[in-house]
C-alpha cells in the first residue's frame, strides 16, 4: 500500500513537470532598454530603464 501511494505521487509529479514544459515550450526571453521621462515638482527628469523577462507571445 505504501509503495502504491509513492508510485501515484511520483506519477503525479511527473505529470505536473510535463505540463509545465508543454506550457512554457514556446516562451522566449525578452529584454528592453530605454529611458523614462518622469515629471516631478522640480521639472522633468530622465531615468534609465532596463528590463528582462519571459514572453510567451499569446500563442496557443
């Protein structure tokens, strides 16, 4: 009985890992760099902006 529960747990974890790989299969790294203009009480300021993330592209 203990081995059966262990086997069911292992199969369930493998299924979750497989679903994760299938869901993120066409994801791509995306980077962007630029400047933001921020308006404050002392006037406009320019702040650098660098970002990196994962983009899925909205594909099915």
